C-alpha cells in the first residue's frame, strides 16, 4: 500500500513541478529541484522517515537503468551521422570527463573537503546509475553522490542554454554534446527542447561520459584520492 501511495505521490508532485517550471522558468522552479523540496516537506508533514520513503519507492531508482538504455533508440536512428563524427565525439567527451574530474578534485582540495565527501563528489558529472557504481568503487557515499549528480544536472540544465547562446554554439551536434556532458540526464531533457538531433548527441555524450568515467574510476581516481595535499 505504501509503495502505491508514495509512487503516485512522487509522480504527481513531479508532474506538478514540471508544470510550474513550464510557467515560470526560474532556476528555483526546475522540476529536479522543486520536486524533491516538495517531497521532503510533504513526508515531514506526514511524519514519514526518509528510510520509509526510500524503501517504498526503491523500484523507481531501479528504473534509471532501463531509462538510460532506452536512449539507444534515437542513437540508432542517427547512426550514420554518429559514425561520421565519432572521432570528434570521443575526443570531446574524454576531454569533458577529465575537465570535470580535475576541476572537482581541485576545488574540493582548495576548500579542504573530507575524504568521504571528495570521493562522493568526483563522479558528479555522469548519470546517476553509473555514478553510484563509481562512487562505491572509489569508497564514496552513494547517497551523497546522487545529490551531487542531481545538483550538477539541475545547474547544467538551467545554465546550459545561456552558455550555448553566449558562446554562439550553432550546430546541433555541439549543442547536444555540451548539454549531455555537462548535465547528463537533465541536459538531455533540455536538449530535447532544441530538437531530435541535439537530444541524440546529448544522450550519446551522457553514455560515453559514463563509460569513460568508469575507466577513470579504475585508472585515475584512486591515484588522485591518494595524492598528498599540495595546497
């Protein structure tokens, strides 16, 4: 019963948040930010603990994997274009993942974050299911990683269009890769507003970034984490 109740509650609050953002496109009203805030307020009013809510809705988290796999459909549709620009895509996404990891690591060291926070925030620039696995691999806290991933997605989804406009990025491929790399799922959702091709390359960037970051999770992140302080 709780599963049905909280699932429906989550769904309708998310739809309400989407509606609010469509009327008032302000960062505070972004659906990935407004919906959790409303849910937190509501479950507190209902005297429901976070653990009870998570237990009742845990299957929603499991759907993130299949949802990510579903991005293969538009990718297959634009396969000839993807093959043509494969070299550009790989170089762009690899550079993007390195920039995300090193900028996060540097800022974390500058503000002297604790080791568990550092390892939790490093995978923030990839989609949630993969970020959780990378976080576990390097000794982070998956719950915290999820929060950082959502914040990164919201900020990228909100700020991305302004950055694209400011940099005068015109081509659908460049727009899609930028949004997918910077804001994963939220960026892909925003890319859909531009068009199908932008959404396709955003999906591709998100998936490639996950693969490449998994590789960095084995080869690069442990070395960074064990590096002696230099600040």
